[in-house]
C-alpha cells in the first residue's frame, strides 16, 4: 500500500476512485453521465461508498490519518454537491 501519509494523496485517490466506480456503475445502468435526474441519485451515492470505507481503513486500521482525512473531505464535498445539484 501507500507508505506516505499525505492529505493531497488522499484527495487525489478519492477523486480517482469516485470516477472509476461512477464510470463502472454508469456503464451498466445507462444513465447519462452527470445526470441531474433524481432517479440517478443512487449512482452518485454508490460511487461514494468505496471512498468512505477506504477512508475508514486508513484512519483506523492503517494509521494514515492525513490520507484518510483527505478522502473523507472529498467524500463529504461529493455528497453535499450531489444533494445540491440533484435535489435543488
């Protein structure tokens, strides 16, 4: 795994993981990319779940607090933006 405990590595890793999972889920669902439809809200939420789980492992099990904080920050921003864009 990563040996460096860095906030920016957590930010970049969370963004990459989100877009990979989002693309994979979106490939099988058929929703347009970055749809503002309420029916596609679950696609965004499923894409954020791996970030939350991985950040938990980084914070608790792997003692990488800065990287875990970066991942949690991006996850929180992603959830808030999703709620704002889709539910407005």
